[in-house]
C-alpha cells in the first residue's frame, strides 16, 4: 500500500519558554564555593571570588603563574570538572560560560577528558564575554578542562553550563537575562547594540539597539543577528514571538531569516508582543532583527521561536498514490516473455 508519512524532526508544537535544560556541570555558578573543580596542573591556583562575579555572589578565580605557563602548552594550568553524568551519553552538546582576565589581553581554550578534543584558542579581555563551544560525545566523555596556561594571568569564570543540543531553545539567548551573548552586528554603526537593565519587559535585562538614521527601504542597514541552536532549521512551520518598544514616537522593526521577511511592524513607546509565522525550507541558519527603517532607540526582549508543524517527508520507496498515472502497454503475444495477457495496464510514477 502506498503511504505518505510524516517525519517529525524536532519536538512538535512545544513552547520552550521557561524550559529548564539539564546542566551536566554540577557547580557552574560558584555561589557557595568551588566544589567539584580541581587543578590538574598549575598547583594551588583556584579559589572562589565573591567580588567580581558575572552574576550572583561568586565566580571561579584561577591563577596562571610563571612556573605553570607555556606559549604552546596551555594545559600547564588546567582546571577540571567531571560531568554530573559520567560518562556523558552520546550526542551533541553546547558548553557555555563567561570569562574575563586581569591583564585584559589573555588567551585560553577548553578541552575534554575521556575522549580528548580541543576548542580553538579564545582571546580574553578585561570584560566578561560569553563563549560557546559545540561538543560531540561518543559516549566516553568524562569531563572537561579550562586550559589557561598560555601566559601569566588571572582569570575569572562564571555561569558554566553544558546542555544537550536537543534541550536548547532555538533562539539561544532570547531573554537577555545575563547579557547579549550569541548576538552580533551584521550592519550598523559600531556600538549600536548593548545590554540594558533599565527597560526589560521581563526579568533583569533586554537588548538595546540604536538606529541613528532613517533609511528608506533600508531595514537591513541596522541589523542584529543570532545563529539558531539547531542550524539550519528543520523544514516546517514556525512561530516567532518577541516584545519590542522604542524610546520616542514610533519606530519600525522587521524580522528576517534566510530569504524570508516579516512585513514592517510599527513600534511604540509601550512594549508590544509581535508574532511572525513562517515556513522554513531547511536552509535558514539564523535570525535577523532589522531596525534600519526609522531612526530611534529600540528595546527588545523575550524572543522565542517554536516549531508548530514539521514538514511532511515522502518515503521514496512508498510514494504517494497521487503521484501515479495509468499507462496502457501493448504486449506481443508471440514474444518469449509469457502469454498471460496481450494487454496489461500498469502504473508508473511520473
């Protein structure tokens, strides 16, 4: 029997707001100390710092000293923690954390234990920055390391998480509770976007964007971008919701993804919920916020993307019967292929 079957490539019609993903780092906030963390290399270089945390009341402070550094071997100062589930189940994961250093021009990397892999070098400044690293487990990973031994420095680390890629919201940072990590500028003036704690719709923070000049047909001229946690998106129908307001008068916003564009939306001085529905083809890798049409200062919060209906996939071995057309074939009864019938009706896929 010919069948049309639907493959659900994701969790269907599930809202991710308020969803608590499993964090496989048992102590990533350092609120009550540095339990679970050890120095595999570097001597007594660890302590809790309660004055320079990114959030909450504590962070991890680590010292790379002169006798434990090397320009080619950063593992000489190496901070380790085991995963709370050990070994880590096979699958894709995202490691994320905030880091800064005392010198203002440091460098570090991450590495895994049990089945070794290494992140590329990360430059570190005197301000907290958000770092993510995609990790693949084959079922043998036991933990991970901060490799800090490139040069003498003091590092501060906070809000460390390791979560399954399947547990991540499609918009990796749509609440802006701890900053604007995962967002970057595609177009616009330098410094046009920032973290704001005075105008959040909900929680403690929001995204602030300044578009200084109006641009006819130039929505893209001030444009912020974030990559989807699942990139590209699974083909299907999606609902994007967000809250936005502007500082004065009226403004305009448009969301875009790939070659899909929301119609221009009016923005007022009061937060308004906007909803944009679209059908992804499976090629869309990230979301753009296009604010270049009307000059204003904008505040955006609580951006959420939900898959509402996965695309139907036709099994090529069992195609839909509507794809068939009848064809009448004449058969020579004298041919040596059998004489069951001189006329056969067959169906072919067209």
